[in-house]
């Protein structure tokens, strides 16, 4: 089994993502991270998850760090790791990486909940999805141990 984290295809930076500083606005860093996460989750959930299974996922919590500027025309990919999971939640880490120099420009860490579309309440992942998710955690968690930014809180250093 390949033990590398999920790596997304290049993520498109749209002109509307740019702000008055000429770089990607902070909100769109999260859009790109979420896009990479959706692609990684898509491999676990399979096609038509909402329609066929009546299940979806909702964001519960996240922490985003903005490390470097992103500009129009840059190749950005999302490196996604699933670091923990239980029957109803997944803890994940996303790094947005610039192709030209390999620099990590943004990190996002969060927890996603499994939700029933009908009830709009937290519900267990379907068994097959949970099996794929826990296999992914087993694969990704050892590499995530080296991410010193996981579990940080928002604070100002003194």
C-alpha cells in the first residue's frame, strides 16, 4: 500500500480569489484547502454519497495558518492526511503546497462530522466508508506525527 498522503491535482486559482494586495485572499486559502479535502474525502465516500447513501459531511472545527502568499498562475496542490477518526468524526490536516518551490503556503487542520441528510444530525459513517477512513488514518497518522503545527491553539507568542 502506498503510504504517501493524498495529493490533489492542481487547484485552480481564479481571478476573483485575488484581493487588493494582488494575492489570494485569506478566505480563498480555505476554499482551496476545502477543495483538496473534498477530493480526498471523495475517494473514501465514493460517488453519489449524498444522493445514493443519504449521508454527507459537515465541518465542525478548523484552524488555518497563512504562511506565504499565493498568486495567480501558481500551481497549488493540496496534501491531505487523515490523522484520527471515530464512527462519526474525522480529524484531518491539509497543506497547500506551491509546485514551483515545494513551499507550504497554507495549513488547515480540522474535524469533519458524518451527517444524515434526512435528519441533519450527526450519524455514523457507513461501515464501508468507515473502514476506508480508518485504513487511511492508519496510513496517514504516522506521517502526521511530524507536523508540529497539529493541535496548536490560536495565540500570540510572548
